[in-house]
C-alpha cells in the first residue's frame, strides 16, 4: 500500500497572509486565520500567531487589540 505523499506549497504562508490582507483589507485575527486555514489545512493557531509576530516585527502588518482578546490585523506595506 503506497504512503500518501505531501507536496510543498508553492507560496509561503506569510505571503498568503499579505495577499489576503491586500485583497480584503483590515480584518479580525480569527477571520484571517480561517481564510488561511482554507489553503493550509495543517496550520495550527500557534504557527499562525508566530507568522503574525514575524510580519509585525518586519513592519509589514500591525495588530491592534479590540474587545476582550480580539485583535485586528492591518496591512502597513502595500
């Protein structure tokens, strides 16, 4: 019985995050995670927050706190 093979994604996840924000504009963190999971099924929330942190440190996005643990993600660089 052949083993299932996984293929590498052609676009990195951080690039897809920037594409989603460029198309849809600012959005809540949970909505962005849902949109990203549609393309990267095996992506966990911890990995997602690490990607956001790296993009924020690089100066490409900004996250702001909203009500009770909700965050809004904004694209800085277009």
